[in-house]
C-alpha cells in the first residue's frame, strides 16, 4: 500500500472512529440513565449506525460512511480494546471468594452450560426443520446448544465494575463461573468448527484444555510473581512514592507479557482475550498495580477502544431480515429458551450451593448476560454455514435482549447490603425519601 492509500485509509478510520466514540458515548450514557450497562447503549449505537437503521434510511450511500476496509481496521482496534478490558477485569476481582466458594462456582458454571444445552436439544429439531433444512442437522444441533450456553464474560465484568460489585463475593463467584462457562463454550465451539470442516478429532480438544490449564498454572506460580516483583523493583528504581503512575519500563514489559499470553491462547485455538484475562488474574493481588492501571490507562480503553467492538456488533446486524410471523415466533422461542435455561439453571445451582435466594437470583441474572461472547460465537456459526441469515438475526436479538435484561433485573434482585455499593442508588433513595418527606409535610399542612 502506497503512502497516499495509507493516508486515505487512515482518514476513513479516524472519521469512523470519531463517529463511533461520539455516538457510543451519547447512547451509552443514555442507556445508563435508563438502568442499562454502557455496553447495551453502545450496541444500540451500532444498530443505529448500521444496516438496521442508517443503512435502511440511506441505503445507497451508507457504505460510503462505513466502507468494509475501514470496518476491518476498526474491528482490530476493538479486539485490542477487549483484550485490555479483560486484562483489567482479571486484575479487578478478588478471587479469595472463589477459593471459599469453589464448589458453588463449579455448580453454577456446569448448570449454566447444561440447562441451556438441554433447551437447545428441545428446540433444535424444530428450528432446523423450519429455518435450516439444508444444513447438516448434527452440526446445527451442536452449534445451537453451544450458542445458547455461552456467557459474555467481558460485559459481565464491565457491569460489575460499573456497579462497584467487582470485589464482592457475589461478583467473584459470577465472574469465575462465567470464565469457566466461556472456556468450556469455546472448546465446544472449536469442536463444532472441526466437525463442520470434516476434521473432527477429540485429541486436539483435550490438548486445548491441558494447554490452558498449564498456562494458568505457570502464570499463577511463575509469571505473576515475577511481574509483581518487577513492579516493586521498577517503583523503587524510579524512586516514586506515588504508585498511581506506572513506570514506562514496567509498562513495556507488561504489554509484551500480555500480548504473549494472548498469542499463546490464540495458538491453543481459544480466543486471544482469554490470555489477557488469565494474566490479569495472576496479578490481581498487587493492589497498587491495579490502581496504577486504572488511573493511567483504564479511561482510554473504556472510552476509545471498547465501544468500537460493541458498535461494530450493531454494524453487522440487520433486523429487517425478520419479516414474517414465523420468523418472529422463532426469535421468541430462541429468546425464551436461552433466558430460561441460564436463569433457572444457575439459580438452582447457586441455591443448592448454599447461597441465599437474592444472591442466587443475582448470580443467575449475571450469567444470563451474553452479548459480546455470544455475538462472537454467533458470527462463527454464520461463517461456518451453520446459521442462515434469519437464524443469525434471531440469535443476535437473543444475545442483546438477555444483556439488556441484566441491569434492571440485577438492581431488583441484589441483596440489600450490596445495593448501597451501586453508584446513584443511595442518592436516588435520598431523593425519594426527601420527596416523600416533603409530601408528608405538605399533607400535614393541608
């Protein structure tokens, strides 16, 4: 590519990036005012900018605003943002709670997989005969089960961060169960991919599981302690008493290690973002490092990079494909089975694990979040030819609706002692109490 072409491409990417940041910021805050996580507003921004809205209104010129070559570059930036977000999510959680509640976490994770899969088995034949009769049934059935069982780990983590629940026992259990869910889901997705390409073998799947376990063990026992030591050494060498600033030498080494972990998980056949999450977990005990990352880099990641990923999701979705009652019935069935499987299965497992009812409901609500990872899996199914266009749209809507349910349901189900941690909750209560007090005084005067 010559310098002029590079400059023209850069112009398109910068223009689209600026539009995405502006629209995602506006709709993210609008969604938050309506009780939704920022991610829901950002995905809505993508739907409005994409073929479902702007492309429908302005069909001839819409590709000029978001040409395919610019979208590819933006997708790379968005993936980088998700890697950095998952690294922060891993660092932000206190996994002492996981060690105390490991049996409950495993139970919630298993039921979060098994119950939706059973739902997928129940509706798979009907969906296949009605919407995908020309697709191999076994591959289609397995894919539907996997797609319904995945939890969106990055969005779940971001919701917990926004609601200040990341260091609670409830938050640690939910994120740990979601991490197990997603690893199992991606290994299953890899198996379905192998089946679809006629190269299905069991040995590579076991190799993936062993490789991930070995990487996690090495990070916890060797990589994490070494980086924590280097962090302390870097601070001492820089003669800084303020740990809120990260030395450039340490940042360089940290990024090299982060990208290396991502390359390893990618090589294992599991998505690169898991490498970032595992490294973050290995560093979570170093609180001053977590604070330095949050103070120095977190805002850029959350404002400039992560919204690109969510907005690009909307750019690839076309709701107008559901243009018949039968299609909308299929969409309703997919949504009902997907939500019921996660909510009931995870709630039952948490209760059997000894959790109070409100805690169990809250964990189930969090596990029902699917948007990011669910949408990645849905796109894989579409590219493999296991999902026709109308079913692709149904599963996208299911992922978005289950995510939109999370904020309101979580605020309703949270235990009373955790509600005070949620930003704005105490202030809203005070305003309601003040209004009630004022009405009472007015009534008394009358």
